[in-house]
C-alpha cells in the first residue's frame, strides 16, 4: 500500500480507501515489536500499542454492529453493568496472556468485516442514536451509515496518531520508515526501511 489512500471514483470507494488506510496504520505502528514492547506504556499515556490495537478492533465492531442493524438498534446487551464496564476497560489493555500476533489477527478480521459492511450498506440508512449514552447527542435521533463510516475514519486516525507517538517513545521509530518496512517499499535516499536499533527500549 502506498503512503496515501489511492484516488477513488466515487463516494463509497473514497470511504473504503480511507478506512483501509487508517486500519493498516496499526500494523505499521506495531511492526517489529515484541509482546513486551507492545504491552509497554513508555509515554505519558496510560495506553500501549497493544491496547490501542484492541480498541481499534472493538470500536469498529461496535459501530459496524450499529450500521448492520440499521435502521433498527442492535440487539440489547442485558449483562450486568459491572460486567459490561469490565469488558470495556479490558479493551484498552494488552494483558499478559495476550500476544501481539493474536491482537493483530483479530484486528485484521474486524478490518475485513468493516470494509465488507460499508462496501454493501446503503449509506443513507438512518442509524439510531442511543440516547442513554451520555456523550452522544440528545437533539438528534439518527445518524446515517455514511456518518458512521466518517466517524470511524476519524476514530482510527486519532488512535493511529496516538500509536505513532507511543511507538516513537519505545524505539524512536517513525511512521514512514515503519510503513516502508511493513509494506516492503523500495529504499531510496529519502526513505529507508525500519531496522532494529541497538539502543531500542525493551
């Protein structure tokens, strides 16, 4: 994949290409990391790259479930609130029993499902706003599938940038050299592929 989303012929393909581009950013941010490094929190943030990868998969699933169920609400989750909150908190943490390879595999699976749904859904379908969620607007009743796709682009881009900062805090690696290594770009005088450094944090 090149360093920018490719040109697209229409609105849907534009949404798909920008979704895909921001999905793939997490694989570059994680490229070459050990499980320990992916679990680490070397910046001022409490989050790790592994935690961000888990969140990127989970936030996509939540919104894709809403887009898939539209114009109805997705099935209600009636589990106790304590269980729901524990599950929500867990999606931001890479536990000791989790591996980076497994988290990336789960993200790849969700990425494919996200692209499938937005590749087929009617972009004008109304998506109900759950008014019981305090940070959602109370003055509108529906988003559209189009809005949900744009929101996911925004969400993934924000967290991909967050992952870039955490990765640079681990071993000074930056986006383009990681993309070049992850995607096998030809090396030039301008861009070299990332390689492990002797002084990298562990």
